[in-house]
C-alpha cells in the first residue's frame, strides 16, 4: 500500500509516511445510508518547514510558491469527492504530491527580449498605407 512506503514527490524528494498527518471527518454531499456515519473526508498534512526531505533551497522555494496554502509551515490538502475513505486517501496523496512537484519545479528561464525586424515594421507601415488608400477611395469626391 502507498502509505507504508516512501512517497515520491520528485527524483530527489521522498517523503517518509511518518511525516504525513491524516485526519478523517464526515464528508457532505451524496452517499446514501452511510453518509452520516462514515468518515470519508480526508485531510493530509505535511510540515514543509520542519521536514528533512527537503533541502533548504527546496524548502524556501516551496514555501514561497505555495504562499497562502501553507499555514505555520504546514501544507494541508483535502479530498472528499469519493464515497470511500480509501479512494479519498489516494486522491489526497496524489493531490499533495502534484502540488509539491509543481512548487519544487525550477523557475522557467527568463524571456529574452527580441526586437521587431525592420522588414516587419516596413510591411506593417505598407499595409496601413494601403488600408488608408482604400478608405480614401471610398470617400465622396470633393466638388
């Protein structure tokens, strides 16, 4: 089962399952007879600030990118779309790893500014001039 082995976030980041904190509660919405008795809603939390799985640079990047989602250094993800607690556990874990993977990704290379070519500027001016000529020819002739 996934919860007993290390959780792979990236090639270099493996979360120990003991670092994950699980909470279960009743989920709202449809569910039939068991909706008021089963704790199918799942919350999984990981302490980003205190986890040894992240290097200092990774920790800083993740905390900066996740911003409002992190409260006191702890990232929490919720899943309640399935009727089964087990399915919600898998969904929450998948969501957590995807969120961390996205936050840990290196920033994109900065865009290198380019200039418009002289030919493109000339073509644009010529097209504008031609359009102006067409509109001028549509006008009523001066008497």
